[in-house]
C-alpha cells in the first residue's frame, strides 16, 4: 500500500540527475519552458478587447521595463 504514494522520484520515473552534470542549469531551463507555456496560455485566453482597454497601463509598465532590460543586457546601464 505504501508503494502507491512513492511519487515519480521514488518510482524512478523522472531522474533529472541523469540528464547532465549541471542540475541547476537543467532545472532553470525546464522552469523557463514551464513559465513561457503558462504566460502564452494566459495571453491566448485574454478577451479581444483587453489590449485596447488596458493600452495606457500596459504601455506604462512594458515600455520602461523593456528599455531597462535592453540597457542592462547591452551593458549600457
């Protein structure tokens, strides 16, 4: 009866340590894929009028954030 509650790690179904040497990098990449999939799914479910209704607040949040991100990634800030 205890075998039913072992989980994937105990049942050795998923063994991330066998995927490579750098487990932290593998975990980071898997989390990026999961996060991108979730954000995409949320974006698809938004109503058609959402971008038009929220254009000012989105512009105020997205434009400065993207500019700062671009400057940081280019090394200019």
